[in-house]
């Protein structure tokens, strides 16, 4: 996806950024931050991440995208495939998005009371989730989509009543008013450690479902 700008006509100080342009900038910034969070290791990790975030915030400011545009909580909405594309959540066509579901990079659900049509839980498009979710989705692949969604959004004892979705993202859902310090400590863990814990929970659920079916 490329911002819809004519660089030959607009000078840097007069570029007219659309909402979609700013969303692309923001998603790219979040992608860089997520990758850095995953890769940064050692005693200087916190300092390195802080420097990276400052640089990203300065870049956003210079382009007209403020740090406040970063979602601090996960959305609870479900989107039609056309909404996912039109709102710029992914840089994919509708066909490519469905192929991404088939390859376990994202997941979708069938709306209640309907036998056709798909909806995409919006939380999975917030960084760093797209970079982390695939291994867990692969473990849950044999389960119905309703069970997969229930796994992600249900509170879990092992996560101090956070959901696996919140644990993976390092962010709480927008419907959660308060965060206990013990929960915040889990959300602040490095991305690799959060992913490891979510994979363990997904493996446990998969084994439980296999025992029920078997």
C-alpha cells in the first residue's frame, strides 16, 4: 500500500495527508516498534527501545501523525473484509487477506445467526499481533472459528485474568477499565516471552479439545 501523494506537485510543507496515509504511516511505525521489541535483547534493551520510540515519534510528528494515534488498547469490533481493506488495517487485497487466513496469519469468524459471510476481529491487526499470532493460530487450526475466537478473548487464570489476545499484544482491550499491577507486569514482558506463554496456552487448549473429541 502506498500513500496517495503526488510528490511532483506538493512540496513537503504543503502535502495533504489523508486519513489513510496517516494510517499507513502509523502501521509502519508500529511494525518497526514491534520488530525492535522482538529483537532487542540484553541489559540495554529498555534504553534501546526508548530511543527507537523517540525516533518514531519524531518521524510521526514531522509527517503530521501524532503519537496519540497509536492505539493504547485493543479494539473489540469485528470488521467485514471490505472494511479491513478500506480502513487500511492491512496492505492486502480481499483475496490476499482470505489467503492469509488459510495460511494461519489471521483468522475470521462467521457472524451469529448466519451461515455465510465472514468477519475479522479487529484486535489481530494491531501491532505487534500480526508479527506474533501465526504460531498460535497454527496450533488452533483444527478447531472451529468460534472456539478459536473464544480462546483469544476469554480471560485466563494463567494470565491473571487477561485474555490471550491481550497477552500477545501487550495491550488490554478497550472494554477493560482497570489494569492491576500484576497484569501490567505481564503486558510489559518482552514480545518473545509473551508469545511463548500464549503458545503454551494454545497448546494446552488444543490438547484439551483433542481429548474431548477423542
